[in-house]
C-alpha cells in the first residue's frame, strides 16, 4: 500500500497542524486544531486534484503538490526565523522579497517535477515512510497529554477544607490580572506611580499586601499552586498535563463545589485557564469567523503570514484583537451581573491583561502592538496603558459587587506574576505582584500580612469563612526563566 498509493501530501498536511498542536498542547484547547486541520487537508486535496487532472499521473501529482505544500507551510517559519536579517546589507527576509521568491521557487519545482522526474513513483514509498515517521512523535505527545488530562481531571479533594455552607456564606471572587506587577516595581522599572489605584482599593476596604510575591513566575505554575493552596512539588505535579488538571479541577474549586456553590468561569483565549465545564461559562459574542489564538498562530506559520501581517499593519480591528477585546469586555460586564443571580457563587476570572498581546489603550481605545517588532519602550508604554485601563474597569466592578451583593462578598484581586517576559526576565521584576484582599468582617491585620503570597490566599479564606483549619505555609517564590519553566530556583523576598 505504501508503495502503491502516494499518501504523503495528505500526511504532510496533517503534520503541519499536528506538530504545531503538540508544541502548544499545554496552552490550547484541542478543538482549536479542527479548522486548521480541515484547511490543510482541503489544500492538499485541491492541489493533488489539480495536478492529477493536468498530468494524469498520481505519483507525479503527489510529488508536485507535496513540494508546493512544503513551501506553503514553511514560509511563515522561515520568515520568523530570519526576520530583520540582511545579506550584504540587503534585507532579503521581508515579505516583498521572500514571498515572490517562494512563489518563483514553487513554480520552478513544479515545472522541474513535471518535465525532469522520470520515475516519480520511486519517491512514493520513502516519502510515505518519512511522512508517517514525522507524525509519530507529535501524535504521541498529543494523545499522551490528553490521556493524562483525562485521568487526572477528577477534582482534587482536601478533607481538611470541607465544611457545610450556610445562607450567610459570601460569594467569592478570584480575579487574576495577568502580569500585574507590584506598585514599587512599576515605579522603579517603568516610572509609573500606581498610588492612586492602591489608595482606591484601600478606601474600598481592601488590604493590599505591599511586599507580596508570586510563588511562581509563570501562569500555569502560579495558578495551579494558588488554586490548590500548596506548592507544586507537594502536589506531585511533574508535567504540564498534571498542572493543567490541578488548575482546572483543584482543591479550591472542589471545596466550593462541595459546599453547594455554583462555579463561574470565563473564556480567556488560553485553554489552560478555561473552565469550560463551569456551571456558568458565558459566551462573549464571537462570530464563526473569529479566529482563536491557535488558528492565528497556525496562519502565521504559512504563506498566509503575508495577509495576517498586512492586516495587523493596516487595521486596529483584526479578528485576533477583536476576540481578545470581546473577552475582556464580556468578563467585566458579566462580573457586574453576578450579584443579581440567585445562589452562591465562586468566580474565577482570569483577565489576560495587562499581559500582552496589547489591544487596549489607557482609555480603552483600540490598540495593537506587535511585541516582536516593537521597542522595549513601546512595549513598556503599552503595558502601563493597559494597567491604567484595567485599574479603572476593575474599580467599577468592585463598586458594583460591593453595592449590589446582599451579603458582602470576598474579593481577591491578584497578579499571577509580575511584568511579562516580553519586558523582563529579571526575577526581581517578575516575582513581585499586586495582591489585594477584601475580607468583610475579618480583621485584616490579624489574618493578613505584607508578604502574604497566593499559596496562602485560600487558606485564609477557607479558615476565616468556612471553619477550616489549614495552617499557613511559608511564603516562598520559585523563579524560572522563560526559556525553561521547569528550571526553578528559590528567589528570596527582599521587600522591607
């Protein structure tokens, strides 16, 4: 069969999507590969059909179509790898040069295969084997990750946190502002005085931990830890699949579900923080044509990178930024509506802001900055502008929650880590975070302290409101560079 039928164009089209999915499996929803997969298979099928109609030789048609597919799927990666590079002072790796070159090369290859290859059938068996071999490893990564996730997807339970709820139990809001750095870091590194926002929180009854650090420098690690009120080594989380399972179905979620709370979560654009099985998981008004982040990433690896880059350069309303803005705006609105609902709610609201990609200006205006081409100063300005925007919006949410809730709610507003790696890889900048608590009826000075970290946040909440007896852990911070999230080193808290 492998010698008789040229399957490799279809297999290569599969590989283009499967390999990208395997590389990003820890951060995407597996369903996001569906449309790229259908597109790739359709493209391979159309090319093969056209060449077969012209040449009446399936082996020659397969070889010609596979050559063009290789150029199509490798264009974006070639562009990214050499973007900005020059040869003898000439910038060859720009769309206006690289795209015509790939087109001419494709035409040359097609003509050469049609006219010069004497026995195209001799390529069928080895290329079928190579294509199958290429698919083995990424397919294994995807399948093993999905199996691990399904096995470990059951809720984690901690019997010491179990207690019955009552009619006076508060709603609990866990609001994550991704990449939100601590006040002193924002002042020192970016010249931004965040005092007005901190004072606004304090005026609303919040305790702001002035020396707080994240326990981990990356979202998956940080939230998997905080949502299980423990460190990852103690939880036995050794790979991303286990960390994702802990994030989605951790001890905190289990504790509230067992008390009869309904769970509210939101689309974020990052599969690892999307609790799609929550009791309330609101749609954000996306259309069928709205591209998911993975779909945009896929297009950027192909020759369609020319079109996506042109759209970014000429429009402030690309499908990618539209989806991001819609998610943020929908979350802000939905949070304000929860107090009007009957029942008890635990709300997990992960805002992927002020973390890039940047799509909000300081006043909420459309904004799109490519962090791959922008200067450090431009990225820093965009980061601060998104802080200014989300500060104003979160205060409005807090005002609504405090005003409209029959029972004063518990609200935690927290950064999962400090400024993102697009700005810094310095642990003294990455680890300090915004960490603010609204704990009505609790004497903050007794329950909280300046250096409290996220690992202890829900230990305090469960102890103070739900009669748990969870001892507080030592507040430790483990930094890892962006190049290797697993290379954890203890980073001391030098805040005085």
